[in-house]
C-alpha cells in the first residue's frame, strides 16, 4: 500500500518537474491520438474540458481586479504611459488588419476554394451593433462583471476606479495588506488549477478531433494557409518591434513565454491564459509589474490583433467566394469595423465569430458565410488566440522600455512570489 503511494507521489513529482509547456504539448499529442482512435465517442471528454476551462476562466476577473488595483495603488502611472499604451494598441491592430488585407488580396483564397455557398442561416440574435458592444462592456452592477468572464472590460473599469480611489488610502497599512493577501491567495489557487490544465487540454483536443475531424481542412485549405501566413507575418512584426524598441530579446521572450503561448493555442482563450501570461512576463521575461499589468491585464482586453486580422480576412474571403471582390472603400470599412469588432471580442473560444457579424453587416456580406468558417474555427481560433497573447506580450515589452529595470521589479512589495517558477 505504502509502496503504491510512494510510486504515485514519485510519478506526480516527476510530472510536476516537467515545464508546463511540455506537459501541455504531451497532452495535445495524447488528445489527438485519443480523438483519432475514439472518433465520435471522444465526445465524453467534453465534460472534463469544460470544467477545467471554466475554473481557469473564473480566475481571470479577480486577478485583473486585484493586480490592476495593486498597480494603480502603488505605482505612479503617468498620463504619458497610458497614452503610449493606447497608441501601441491602435498601431498593432491597424498593422494586423493591413497584414490580413494584404495577404487576402495577394493569395486570393476565395478564388482557390471549391466551397459552395452555404445555406444555413446564422442566428439573428448574434448580430451586434457597435453601440451594443459598448453597452455590453459597461458594468450593470459592481459585482456583476466579477462573476462573468465575458465582461472583462467591465472589471477593468471597476479596478481602475478602485485603484485610483485607494491611492488616497495607501498610507493605511491595512489597505495594502488586504490587497496583497488577496493577491497571494489568488496565485495559490491559480497553481492548483494550473496543475490540471494538461488534463483539460487533452480532453478538449480529443473531443474536437474525434467529433469534428480534419476533412473540411482540404476544402478550405487556401483560406487556412493564407490566415496562417498572415498570423506569422504579424508575429514577425512583434518580434522586430521587441528587438528594436525594448531591452528584451525576441528569442528570450519566446522562450520565457512558452507556457503561455502553448496554453493559448491549447485553450483558444486569451482570458483563460491571462494569469499565466502575466506570471511569465513578470517572472520569466522579467518586465516590471506595471508593464505586465498594463500589457497583459489591461491592454489584453482591447488588444486582439489576431482576431482583427482574421475578421478582415474572412470578409475578403467571403466576397471572393461570391465573386464580388470588395472595393478599396469597402476594405477601409472592413478595417474600421474590424478594429471595433476585435475590441468587442471577449477572450473566449470563438468570440471572434460573433463580433465578425459586425464586419460582414457593414459591407453587406451575407452572414451565412460565417457558418462556413465555423467548421475550421476550432483550429484557426487557436492560432489567432496565440497571436492575441503574443500581442499582449509585445505591448508589455515595449512599455518596459529600452532599459531593463530589474532592480525596481525586485524591490516591489510583491517581489519574491515566484509565480511561474513552478509553472
Ligand atoms: N479566442 C480568441 C481569444 O480568446 C477570441 C476570438 O475568438 O478571436 O483571444
């Protein structure tokens, strides 16, 4: 009996020694194999996948609330930094959409596709107007957004308001201690949940490969290749910017962010990945807490470059399929609406498909074409989510500046909580 327990704990200890990305990649491979072997029967994995994703997603709103409140309470964020954050976000999104439009015009994926015009109708309830997107993100109640991880922007409103209000109370040690204790408790819970992430990843992948399969990939091959090419180009843009406009080195950043990037690909949710992104940025890449918070917690919710790029490309693809290419003016409308639509997309799987209705409606494209994309979205969503997360990393590195301020990060009150040391 004792021997069995020793063996068990030895296995668990060895499993934990693997870095998180290694565990997730292993889980991905097992998931694909299980999906291929079990086929439709792999649907049984839906339940564990849902439970683990839900647990991780539940941590994002409180983490944003506490980490952003803490940064605002303890750090002097200058108007200049806020302005820089805003301009970085806009620049990255505009570049992403331009890259998407450029590749879609060059490769013309709609011309290569044998796909017939789809007949299914999209649920009209899923159509969103820009006004609805804005209203949906304003908190209806103070605690409401905390219980709903699809309204993370609402949590930011609350965190910013409380962070600024608590600045005036920061001389009272009790206020600081409460915020720090809440932060530490959250990190502990995060580690518990992260331990089961690979099981969640294996379940999601087995379920999807088993029930959806790879067949449709051949019909939409040109579109998939074009999207992947555009996402890679966007990734190169980030790396070049990091190389020349921050102290970080691109390869070190990619190495440090492995856990987070692999997790973004596996979960297709940037919100679920957010706590790990934040931890890796601080502890492995080594940017200041303020830069990690602004880039990965605040900016992340407005910064969905992969989604923006994808939505613009999808509109062009649909128009090409119909044989009515979009004019330059119409492509400009696609660009503007894709910016709004990507900001409105929650960091959850397939959120981009819902806000895409905004882009399609703006240039009068039939919404049925979106249902066609649903068939391959389980894969493309993962790829654009990875770029969404890399975009947050890019913003954090650029905010951190050209000179490393390690000593500042180490002397902070939360220094020493080596969050991702165990990830
Ligand atoms: N899944 C993406 C994310 O979590 C959003 C999207 O559907 O584009 O960032």
